[in-house]
């Protein structure tokens, strides 16, 4: 099936995609009294704890540390949630896939898209913190959808790879949980980039895609500057390469899924 057919098929199943996304969002906050408000409270509470720990105990001298922390937390949190949910997107829908034809990739897309909705809720928390800390946004903040689009495409690519691999190697979900924790500490979310030794700085900046996305987001939100062209190019390349790789791997393996789920 060629690219155009995939897009046409996705369009035909758009209602199913919508229902899957809505179901994921409802299930996340089912039986909770505050419901969707937790999408705002979760990043706020985490930020509150981390600000106390890192700004007082570790003495990181970062202006507007609360916003600095939350901008990184929001972007990385999306990748962590989207990929962790997507890793089981095929295996958890085995009964449906065995009964009728449904594009298999639609379940993975639904997980990533529902995480995108949660990310948008988290932006409300970011706005509240910016108001409280008196961070004045500039018109450059209007560039933030470009950053979100890059992160979404990047997350979708990783999710397709993980979902395909998890069909054959179920331990992927546990290994990925460990890896995502390591990845978080290798990304400048809770500490300044200045603490990285100079001999490792180039590798740190160029081999961690999340560095590019977090720094882009901070540039337009916290610093009020336009998107750094070098980081924009780097982030776009990462997202497209990973997405293409994810599509190729998923497409190559999807016919074998039914034998292992």
C-alpha cells in the first residue's frame, strides 16, 4: 500500500480515531473527582516539588526557574506519556484485530494524539505559572505550535517503532520505562546546560533530540525570542527521520502481528 492509500485509509477511519482518542482521555480520569483538572494539577504539583528541591537544596541559579522547569517538563512529559502508552497499543487491542480489519497503526496514532490533548491541557498550567511569576510573553510565543508539531511527529515515529517491537518482544515496555527515566536526566529539564562539561557538550546537544525541542520551546515561551534556526532545522530533521523509520518498520512487520498477538 502506498503513501496516498495510507492517508486515504486514515481519512476513512477518522471517526474511529476520534472515538479511540476520546476513550483514552476519559479512561485516564475515570472515577476521579477532579477529572480533567488533574491535567493541570499534575504538572503544577510536580513543578512545585521540584522547584523546592532544586532551587533551594541544589542552588541552581536559573532565572524564572519555575517556568524554566515547567517548559521542559511539559515537552518531555508528552514524549514520556505518548510512547509509554503507545508501546502496548497493538497488543492491548489483539481481540479486535483478530475479529475484523482495522488499520493497525490507528491504535498507535490514537495513543499519541490523546497524549497531545493532555499536553494542551498542561499548557494551561504553564500559562498560570507565567502569570504568577510575571513572565511577559512576546509575539514570538505564537511560534510554539511549530515546536509542538515537531514533538508530535517525533513521538509518533518512536511510538510506531515501539508498538511494532512490543508485539514480538513484550519486555520492551519495561525496558522503555527504564530508558525514559535515563533520558529525562540526560535532558536539561531540571538543571542548566552550563553544568555539562565542555568536552561532552557537542554530543549532548546533537545526539539528544529532546534538547532541541525543549530549547526551542523555552526560546519562544520563556526568553521571548524567535525560534533558533539551527535548533529548528535539527528538530525537524530528527522528527522526519524518526517518523519515516517508524513507518517503514511498522509497515514491514504489521502483517506478522496477527501471529504473535
